[in-house]
């Protein structure tokens, strides 16, 4: 009896892609591994996606669609940009490697275009010129991307270190700092021992960085209105 071929679809391929990205990261992702997980031959994937980059584009489009759907635009430009930043961070944090995918793809998909357009609408009411408005959203979205990416990579690094050694990473760091002079590492050592580096990746750190960006935009607007 002929073995029945697995039923696949674009949605199934996307779903399985997220699973693989969550397990091994984008570094270990490949079309061959994806095909193996789906129980099909790799060439079969190319009926649905022309290349791995094409698949990445579709995954990024999926993330963009969720951002647009979940974002609720209310208030002035500052409130809208704040809400947008919080929404982007929330969605990216739920999908493994989504930040890298957003950074690796071009705005050639409908929902990526809608996402970009929605960002621009947040600052449309400001007196900034078009170039400045584009710079505002690029600065904001890059801040969110790198914040999420830094937190994601930090967690992966800690997990990897714990697998290799029994002691916590901080204990090894304390020994290193104790071997360095006050001139070389004094301020860094005090901040580390006081737990200030534990703020990395927290809501408090995210909100403070976002506030700095918004205050900077506001200052540019005030200077132009003089």
C-alpha cells in the first residue's frame, strides 16, 4: 500500500517554522530541517515559497499583521507612539526570532506596508517635515527591535552558560571584576554589585528609554516652532 503523503499548507509551514525558530534560533533554521519536521521532501516547500528569504518575508508579514491588529491608536502623537512601541514589543516577545526577521526583510509585503504606514500616521499631525517623520519612526522601531533582541540574546546566553557550568554567571563576573583595578572597572563594579544591570530587559528600562526618545522628538518640535 502506498504511503500517504502528509498534508501541508502555507499556514502549516508558517506554524512549523515558528516552532523550529523557537527551538534552535534563526542560526539553525533551514529549509531542509523544516521539510524534515513536516515529513516532506525539501523541494516540496518551494511550491509554496520561492526561497528561504521568501519564507522569512511571509513570517515578518504575519508579525506585522498582528501588530496592526492589536495596536489601538488614541491620544496625541506621544500617546500613539508609546502605544505603538508597547504593542510592537509585546508581539515580538511572543514570536521567537521575530525581531531578526523584521530586520532581515524588506517592506515588500502588504501587512509590512500597512505597519509602516500606521507608524507614519502616528506623527502625521506633528509639524515635522516628511524626512523627520520617517526618521522618528525608524528611531523608535529600531529602539524596540534592539531592546527585544538584546533581552532575547541575553536569556539565550545565560541559558548556554548554565548548561556549561554549575555556578551562576554572576559569580564568575564578580571574580573578574575583583581582579581589575578601580580605574579599570570601579564604576562598572559598583553598578553590577548593586544589581543595576538586572534592569536590562525590564518594563522600567523599556519605559525610560522610550521616554528619552519622546522627549527628544518633543524638543525638536519646540525648536522648529520658535
